[in-house]
C-alpha cells in the first residue's frame, strides 16, 4: 500500500528531512509544501535507529532562480505576492 503525505511549510532556504519519495511541490495558503509517496506502515514504526533505517528519507530545500546549488532538482513553484512574484526550485540535498 502507498499514501501521499504533505510536508511543510518550507521557509526560504530551510532544509527539511521528509519521509517518502517527493512527487509534487506546490503552494497552499501562500506557503511552500512538498508531497511525498510513503508506505503508511512507516508511521507505526518505533522511534529507533533500526526502524529509521527501514524508512525512505530525503532532505529538501528551496532555492531561488539563479541561485547556485548542489543536489537533485525536484520541481518548481511560483509564489505571487503583492509586489511581484518569486520562483522557488525544490532541491534534494545530502
């Protein structure tokens, strides 16, 4: 079985460790979020190193257009504000 979980909100260049494979990045109520595909059974695993090793983890951040980064590109989000707009790119980092 699989499920989709939402992670966030992300703020600028903040790094966040998320559970599951990233499948979508987007805006919700003006904030940046990432949706991942997970195994729902991960939620009931005990909080131990052994159980943690069974889970698929990814560390993500967002960078603005033109900013340099090291990592794997995941997706792009456009954020409109009163004075203009921003374009953020989700990057998987190590």
